[in-house]
C-alpha cells in the first residue's frame, strides 16, 4: 500500500504545502515536476450557478487544472441534498416537476458554458425519492446530445448509494443507456468526502459501462 505521508516526506510535498508564499497554481506546477510513484492529476469540483458563469470563467483560468467537474448543488440558491433541511426549504415547498425542469435547465447551461471537462452526479435529484410525473427520457436525450457535442464526461457516481442509501449504485440505468447510445464519455466517481470512501463501489458501476 502507498503511504501518502511517506510520499510527502520523500518528495517534499509537505514543505510545499507549508510554504505560505506558494499559491495553489504554483503548488500544482511544482508537484507536476516531481517523479511520483503514481500518476497524479489535479482537478476541482466546482459548484455551478448560471449567474456565476463569468466569475468562474475568470477565476478558473488562473489555475493549471487537468480537469474541472461542474456540479449543481442548489436550485436557484436552495440546496436540494441536505438531510437536515432540504425537504423543508425545497422539496415539500415547491412543485417536484418544476424542480426537475430547473435542475436540468441549469445542467444544459452548464454543459454549454464549456467551463468543465466533466459533469458531476447528473441525476442526484433522486436522492430523497421525489420523482417527477413526466418522462425524463427526452431530457436525458438532450443532455446526451449536448455532452457529446461539447465533449464532456458525464459521471456515474456512487455517492447517492452509500451516503444517501439510494438503491441506484450509480447513474440510473435509463440515463446511463442513453448516454452510452450517444457515445458520451462516462467517468466513474465515488464522490468521497472521507478517505475511506475513495473508490467505493467503483468496481460495481464499472461493470455497467
């Protein structure tokens, strides 16, 4: 097993991290020069809102990231995935169909922005089992066409399964099959918020691709 702390000692990563004068961009550039025993790519998950598009474009241009994941975590400022309060402020207050339509409208805008190389957890609205009463297939088709046109990866993400106990291990099968039919690039992701969750269920969802 690789000990991250040992890598840090051997390659002075800890020294770089401890140098307050180094910007994040400089740190990344320095790390890329190191001969590490594993391939390391640098990226960022970015919370996307349409009104922040110009701000994000200017901000992200200054960093040498290898990949950027665009994700939606709120519907016009209302967080949809918080166990403690999202039902109260969003799901039990607004029409479920309207929430889904707005979520995917934002996602289409996010793909078309060309800010990102990857779209994070594209069907995460399902986590609390609030379902629209209209057919999502046409929406999935539009997203697949856009993803292919803009050459972005779409995720199949296991976080909904192990963190929210949703029965889908990754992206729902209907959406996944539509993405595959359109030749969209698909990235597996474990959405780890803790070290022990890195790679959780990745082998299982990889078999679906």
